[in-house]
C-alpha cells in the first residue's frame, strides 16, 4: 500500500477514533458519574483523557511503517 494512502487512511481513522471515544467517554460519565464527587470526575476524565492515546499510537505506528519491499 502506498505511504500516502496509508497516511490518509490513518488520519481519517484518528479523527473517527477521537470523536467516537470522546462521545463514548462523555456519555458514560453522564450516565454513571452524575452523583459522584468532583474528585471522581477529575480522576475519570484524567484517565480517559489519556487512555485514547493507546489505540492512537497503534494507528500512527501503522501509518509510518514502510511498505515491505519485494
């Protein structure tokens, strides 16, 4: 697969990942953390704010790998 195509696909996947992840994390927080203390909210959004980095790293790693030579 050409590098430019991989970067285009990876960019689109990253945008989709961020949008879907932010929506899911917020919906979960609204549904389950409504009566929690501010410290629980802070901890939840801190960890969920960092957790999306793991799948993003996988996508970025896939994007920058060189195609195998034949």
